[in-house]
C-alpha cells in the first residue's frame, strides 16, 4: 500500500488484548483496510484521539472484578456514542454471550463473532461493514 492509499483506504483499528484467534491482518489488507493494531484499551483510546477508524475489531473480555463495568469494552463503546458511524466487530467467548447481550442492549455493536472465529466469518463481517 502506498502512502497515498492510506489516505483513502478505510481505517481499521484492531484491539488484541488476549488473542487466541487467527491473525486477521491479511484479511484486513486484502479488503483494502489501513489497519492499526494495539494491545490494550488504553492504547486504543490514544489511537482514537489521533484518527477515527471506520471499523474497530475488538475482543469482549468479561471481568466480574470491575467495580463500575463488566468488561473491557464499556469505556470504548461509551466514547463511540459520539461517533455512531464507527462499526464495531466484537469477538467473544460463547460462555459469556449472556453478559455480552447486556452490553449490546446499551451500545450498538455492528457484529458479534463467537470464538473460534474463522477467517470467512471475519471477512463477511468486514465486507458488510464496508457496504454500510
């Protein structure tokens, strides 16, 4: 991708905190995304201050020990309320689907993909996100 392409390419922010699924960077590139990967919500918040992406791929990590929230995504989703055009694709562990439902009742998540996530599932969600 040339420097000029990154100015017109749709931006994707990937937040990989725990991992445990395939590296989707080849899919992101094949679909024409200018992808940035970060390893924490703190780094994601810093990235969002610089440039807003069209798509965010993030993990839903349920944590019962948080005092005022249930997962790593509440802060991100609260910030994105001011940017309703950003599409969030969430990867989650099926055993926490009921907890994720509580989050999706409060915040609009574009797509939720249960682990194990296959490349074809991610590609389909990303293609739909690009059409929007």
